[in-house]
C-alpha cells in the first residue's frame, strides 16, 4: 500500500474526493483485480483508503488548482463553427445546380475546399475538439485520408461502382442529376449539416457524464449511469441525421440512401467521440477497415477484366445483384460502426474517460 501511495502521491494530494483518485487509478490501469490484492473489494474502496492516508494537515502539500466546472459550457464560437460546414455545403450544392460546364467544376472544387476547412475548424473547437488533455493530439494523416475516402465514396461511390461493374467508367462525373456518373448530393449535404447535431450530442454526453461523475459514489455506479447517456446521445444523433436526410432529399428532389448514410454518420460520430476522449487506436482501425472494404469492392471488378481473372468479379456482382450498390457501404461502415459502438460502451462509460482535468469546453 505504501508503494502504491508513493507511486500515485501527486494524484492523491491534488484530489478533492476519492472518486477523482479512482478515476485516475482506472486511467493508469488499476482494476478491481488489482484492488483485491490490497484487500479491497474494488478500485473505489482502494481510492478511499488512499484519500484517507494522504496527510492534509500538519505538513505542507502542493496547493491544488481549483477544480474545473463539472459541466462544459456552451459557447457561441463553437456553435457557429459547427453550423458553418452545413452552410457552405448548401451554398456549394446551390452553385452546382445553377452552373454548367467549367464553372460547375470550379464551384465544386472551391466548395469542397471551403467545406473541408470549415469542418477542420469545427473539429478544433467545442465538444468535438475534446478536453485539454486530448486537444494537443492531431489526427494522423492516415485517419484523415480514410475519412475523406469514406465521404468521397458517399458522394461518388455508388455511381462509380455501377460504372465499374458494367465496364466503365466512360466519362468523368459532371455533377448533373442526369450525368453519366451519378453523384449523391443529398446524403453528402446531410452529412455536412449533421456536424452541428454531432457537436450538440457530444456536448450532452460530456455534460451529463460530468454531472454523474460529481454525484457518483463508485465506479460501478457511474458506469451504470453513463451507458444510457452514451446510447441516448448516439440515438439522438441518428434521429437528427435521418431528419436531415429527409429534408435534403425533399429539397433537392433526389433519392436518399438512408442505410449507407446512417451507417457512415454513426461511424464518424463514434470515431470522433472516442478520439475526443483519448481512445485513438480503435477509430483509426475501424475507419481504415471500412475504407479498405470499399476500395476492394471497386478494385475487384477492375481486376476481373484481366485475362483469367473474371472470378474476382463474382463476389461483388453477387452482392450487387442481391442487395444493390448500397450493400457495400452498409456492410463496410455498418460493421465498423457496430464494433466502435461496442468499444465505446466499454470505454466511454468509465470514469477515467470523463474525469475533469482542465477547463471546460
């Protein structure tokens, strides 16, 4: 016990209650099994003893910094930034509908750049940027590339896959509704507009978790209260994205690909929530696996055109004949999203994922 106290002395001296010590121990890998070796029933019981053993009178200890507000604050800056990608996306779609030929191409390029920069700004401020302990980390280039691929496939992938399987593509996409390479503008616009609901859902999850953290008396108590928060925020986002898809489809008079867009939206939200709270490896693997699956679906029919390689096209053709082009992104993104949801239910419901370590967002 003395060795454990010495190893975590700074944490124990700066803590304002045993739960803060328990969250810190949990973050350092101390489990209930570890606590049992010290003759305690769980980590919280162990944290209570460490809290009681630390001298708080009679000898000087480093003055603890003020505990940050338990609930992140809503700021006008991040609200406006999360609305910006959707506004620029809507302006880009309107420009594509009003232009032709080269001006249409220029509008598309400028619009994509503007939306990308606005999204980057939204991910650096507010709930989607995380706490100070994770804000210093920048998304790896590979993760950025996989995310861009998934968004690009949502825009062009179904049309490209259909063209590849039928022997094309014979022309580049024009952005016109009746073009030779159809583009899915409604789902893509809905995803850019969904940046604002994603930020609010992340805020609600963080604020609710901080309140539960302040009022919990044990780690199991907090986990039981945090799981409904996580699943509630996730469901709320899917509901908001569904409403946006319905609205965009009605305004643009386009068919809306609900299953694949909802699967992609769920995957991107969960990946961001995990990254915000310091879990970076699982989102990178899930995004990479989904992108690789979509790329493989495009590569196999192309490789099947080589002499003696026609068998490579058979799996993709069978999938398309049975379920259509939507089956590829639904399987790729849906499977990855389910894996991340399971991972998030085990990690984002732990006290260490929400322990306040700095100023609120």
